[in-house]
C-alpha cells in the first residue's frame, strides 16, 4: 500500500512538471457559441474601433476642414439671390403729382455679389499656417491614440494570460494536494500515519480548491476589462488564446539610453503633436496682431431687375402711353454693375485687440511649456523603461534560480516524507514554497515580455502581435 501510494505521488509530480498542456485543458471546454480572441485580432480591432481612435479620427477630419476653411480666406466670397413682387394700390410710386396714382405692377430681380479680402493684416496667411499645424497635431494625436490603445490592450491581454498561467500553477498545486490526501488516507487506514496529518491535508486541499476558484474568477474579471477596451458585447463568452511568449533578452547595445532617446525624440507622436500645437499657437499670435492693421475689401455687385405695369391711372386717365417689354426680356437685357473698395481701420476698439493678442501670447507660452514638458517626459519614459527592463531580466533570472532550488527542496523533502523522516508540516511548506516559486516565475516571464513592449512604446514603435 505504501509503495503504491508513493508511486502515484511521484507520477503526479512528473505530470505537473512536464505536461502544461494538460493543465490548460483543465480549464474546461469552451461553449459552442464562445468567441475566441487572439492577440493579433484584438490589437487590430483596438486600432480601428476603440473610442479613443474614433474620437481622434473625428478631430483629424475637423482639422482638415479647418485647413480648407483657411485656404478659403484667399478666395473671393460669392453670393446670389433673387426675388419677385406683385403690388397694387394707390400712391404706390413716389411722385411730385398732387393726385394719387392707382397702380398695379409685377417685378422680378436677381443679383450676384462678390467680395475679396485684398488685405487684412496678414491674418489669412497666419490662420492658414496655424490650421496646418493643428492638422499635423491631430494626425500625430491619432497615431498616439492608436499606440496607446494598442499598448493598453496588450497589457490587458497579457494580464489574462498571466491569470491563466497562475491558475494552471494553482491547479497543479491542487492536484498534488489531492494525491497526497489520497496517500494519507491509505496510510491512516493502514495505521502508518496519524489522523491529524490527514485532517491538515484535507483543510489544505480545500484551501487549494478555493485558490483555483479565485484565479478563475480573476481571469473572468480581467476578460471583461479586455472586452470593454475592445468595445465588444460583454454578455457573450470569450476564450482568450494564449500567444507564444518570446523571452529572448535584449543585448546591452540595444539598451543604450542615448540611442533610444534619439529614437524616441524622432518617433514619439505625442511629442510631435505637442510641438505642432505650439507652432500653431505661435501662428495664432500673428492672427491676433493683424487686428491692429487696416482691412481692405474689394467688392463687385451685378443687379438685374425688371418691372411691368398692368395699369397706372390718375383721375381715371391711363398714364401708360408706351408699350412695355416683357419681364423676361427686361431681365436679360438690363442690369446695374457696382464696384466698391472698402477700407476699415479700428482706431479704438476698447482694447479688444490688445486682449486677443495677450491671450494668444499666453496660449503660445503655455503650448511651448507643454511641448518642453512632453520632451522631458519622453526622455524620462526612456530612462524608466530601460531600468524596468533590466530589473525584469534580473527578476526572471532570480525566479528561475529560486524555482530550481524550490524544486530540489521539494523533491528532497517529499522523498524523506515518503520514508517517514520528515513531517507533514515540512512537506507542505516545501510544496507551498515550490508553488510560490512557480507563480513568481510566471509573473516574471510575463513582466519581461511586457517590459520589452514598454521599450518599444516609449520609443514610438507600434505594438504588434508576435
């Protein structure tokens, strides 16, 4: 009985160490209507349909329309209009006659007007320059939104992956507890073990079952967070596919801070967006100061009108003594052209222009400060990402060393426990230490993968699936 139980326990240890695929299968078969999510599909959907990307796309369209509006400032404005009237009554026409005139007539007219800003203090040129910079800022902001949501989804996705791996560790630990419990039950029945050891093991097995349930629940909670970022229906069932993990470490030459800082300053879209907004704010100063200068407007109007009298009588006498042309021929043959030149200059505008200039200058200073702060933040992000990656490498190495030591200790204590040289407390402590070492290694692996992506993110590279 004791030899058979020992062999069963050994087989459980080997299965735990060499068959991780079996542990994954224990998560349960997915439902037929479950949606399977992969890392590549998640990143692709996030960069197309996330709220931040859609809002940034709308801002880019608006900024493009603003540039078109600024170009329109160089073009003449054109408008047209028309009208018709039918009038009847006495004393309708201005006249020096002392007797009222009874008249009815119908009339029609149309006009075409245009105006061109010949000079407005160079405000059109400054407005166009500002609009272009704002469009560039919107373009960079859209790219930054895509990078941010990609990295956010990547973090959320790998959090679910880590939950899965920790749940597998907990299941393996539960399986060991169940095998030891079966071993102790046989030994207690045979009278070779004391009942308190069995009772302790039963309590530990129940605690291990609760741990597995907790990790499964945590994974479902994190899946909901991932689904929310992807703007998917949260009431459906989703299966997150674990991607292959590339734990190859970067060489030291790839962690040179000067090189990475230069890459970040060239590629970071948030920095370019801040610099473009600062340049647009500088151009806005010229827009405001243009109010100090005069404005010259050239205008042209062409008016065509016609009128036909049905009658015009005064004291019963018909005043219409000549034939009248039809209304349509009048509209086609007669017109009035007016050309105008308008010059305006606000000699005193109650300090409104001064206020606009000071506000534009303040906005420009604030934008310049924001751009400089962004540049410093970029450099700080690079330094922090390098330090965190190096720490992640050291943590992974330490966790692998700790796992190897914990495994050796567990094997030694388990062998001594099987022959009665160690107590149940000793073997349980060794199992707990081994489980913690495995969990720490899984966390260190995921952290190393993420920290390498952090390096790519802070240097402006787009996060993609492996």
